[in-house]
């Protein structure tokens, strides 16, 4: 009985070590949203102007690519909205 239990434990442990897979390359897209109404929270005419003319959120994208011992982080796709683009970073 002890031999069977030992065999099962060894079998389970060996299956877990072979099931680990490491990712050697990939690409990740990040999205950053900025609340412009909160960022430019001014009182008076200037604050009203920003809240009326600026979109509430500005979205920007970034790409991170890696392969082996190399990695690259760079700006991603552009936002299509003209109003949003004018209020960017």
C-alpha cells in the first residue's frame, strides 16, 4: 500500500513540473485613460471652458513586445477622434 501511495505522489509531482511552460516572446497592449475634467479641475471661466470643450477621457495606447532577452516599449495605435487628439499628453 505504501508503494502505491508513493508512486501516486511521485507521478503527481512529476506531472506538475512538466506542465510549467514559460513564455519566451509576446506582445502586450496597454491602455491609459486620463480624466481631463478631473485633471484640469479649475474654478471659473477657464474650468467651464475645459469641461465644455474637452472630452471627459483621453485614451492613449502603448505596446510592449518582448523576445528572449530583448524588450521594446513604444506608443501604440492612435485615437481616431479629432477632439480627443487635441487634448492629448
